[in-house]
C-alpha cells in the first residue's frame, strides 16, 4: 500500500510538472544591440554608396528598374543565411525583384538557399579548387560549374509569392556544346542553344509567363556547362549571393576574366558587397602587403568592368580558434573565454586594418562587421550565450545569429540610405 501511495504521488507530481512545462511560454532571449563601429557611423564612407542609393530612390517610380545587389565572399556568403535575411528585409521595403543569381546546381552537401529550392538529376557540380590547394581552373563568379550531359536535369523551385518574369543563365558556348531546354510547369518549353563556332562565355535570358513557377532545365542533345542561373522579377530589389566555402580574395582573382565580365555585364549590379577576410585572417602565412595589392587590384578591376556600381567592403568579422597545444612563437592577438582557451588570430586585425585603409584611400564604403558584432572576443561571447548566436567553432553564425547580424546590416544600409535621402531633400 505504501508503494502504491508513493507511486501515485510521484505520478501526480510528474503529470503536474509536465503540465507546467507545457504551459510555460517560450520567451525569446533579447538579442545584443549592435556594437560601435570604428568610424562612429553605421557605414563608413557612406557617401560612396550614392550610385546604389539613387537606384533605391528610383524604386518609387511608376515603372521602376530592378535594383541588383551582388554579394561575393566565403562561407558567410555561400550559406545565404545572412544575405538571405538582408534580402528579405530590403525586399519588404523596396519590392520583390527576384531571387537573383545562383550557383548552377548544388555546390555543397546541405545547400539550402532562401526563396528557392534546387535539385539535380544526373547533373554534376564541379567546384573550382581553392588557389592555395590546387591549380587555377577557369570558372566564373560562382566558383563552380554545373555540368549537364544529354538528359540531365537541373530543377529550380521558387517559393510561393515570388513572381518571376525572367530566367537567365550564363554558361560556356562552343562547337561541342548542346541545347538547354527550359521547361516551366506552366507554359511552353523554350530552348537556349550553346552551340557556337568559337568557345567562350554566353549569357542569355528568356521571358517567363505569368504563373510560371517551377522550372526544369534539361540538356537535350549534347553537354551543357553552366556558370550560373538567374531568377528575376519585374522591378523591385534582388540580392545575389555567390560565396565559396573556404575561399579568399585570391580565389576571386583566379576566376576566368572573360566569364566574370560576361556575368557582371549581363545584369550589372548597383551595389557589390565584398565579403572576404575570415579565411585570410586565419592564414598564419598571410602577408599584409600582398593582401593589400590583391584587394586594390580587385577593386580596380571591378570598377573597370562595372563602373556604375557602388562598392561596400564587409570587414572581416571576429573569430577565434582553440589555443594550439604547442610552444614557441605564436601569432595571436588576444585570449578569449573564461580560461583563455580560445584565441583570435592576429591576422584578422591585420586584414581589417588593410580593408579600412584601402577603402578610405580608394573611396569605397566600409561596414565594420567586427564592431557591429561586439568587437574583441565577441565570437566567443556570442557562442557562449544562452541562445548561441555563433556556432561552437567561433567562426560561423547559427541560424539565429545569421538572422541577427543580417538584420543589423539591413538596418545599417536602410538607415544610411534614409540619411542620404534626407540630406538631398531637406528631410522631406
């Protein structure tokens, strides 16, 4: 009887506790406020964004042109969590202009871009080797190519509520290339012929009918090599993200110039976000002078190819790695964590210093990612928060963290635009 009574009490307490837990609402953890920037403003050198701001201002016209933002970078860009949040926020204000430019396939396992799902049947994706780890392979901005043999499929399934008016593709034409058939789930198929007497890059756009949503791209008669795919709407804003995991600015320098120029000129961006620096900063052999030469060279090249685009450098964010269990000379800037077991490579500070100096010297806007996320040791603090905003590696953001830092960047872009516009109109 005692056992039975005890069991009844335990059962009663268990049910009661379960009910309490079920009735306790989830309270989101308050996210950190943006930290201070090196220049005291949300974006340093905001006046250099005027060409992009003019495009944003024209979004209110009766028949506005599409506003195109292009972000190029490393894994922070490739995942589309940060860029996807910026895209959603800015499209909510300036209109839905389409998903923008995508890699032509599945660049890595788990690839899940926002606003569209991608699938491949038979087709392969060839990533370009990183400069430090292999020979240079001529490829475009995406850092990889979709290779479709006859009968292979590449499927694009945009999210509902994102009306499309145009599909674009960039690829490699030549005498041994075939035809790419575009098959929408509504409307008639269309064909893009990549067969040419002379080999070289080719970018083509086809109009879509109202109601066209899911699209299947099929190589019909011979191999087709794609460098990107493009999903556009009418007017509004689009934000393209082309990032490669582990890449550096040196990898961008290794892209095929003719292909990249064709890609950029097919749909010229109004604003280019250069989001490199993390992998450079973790390279213990990085030479500041060499890095500065590469950065200056890429900026000069972009200005030559797309002279009307504004440029914004996203400064290298904070990041840490575990203290190595070795003795001898070390290149670390400071210790982080309660026991100092996480340390920040001094190369990150060196990269940011070069980025700031070059941006000031060349008239390029600069966003202080490091300052906005909290400065020194912020990667460690964000990883150890009750609701972690960075992963345990102290380099990559969690989904919640990506949304948080993406909101900060979107807010900084839009508030800076508002200030620019107020200065032109006297606040009206």
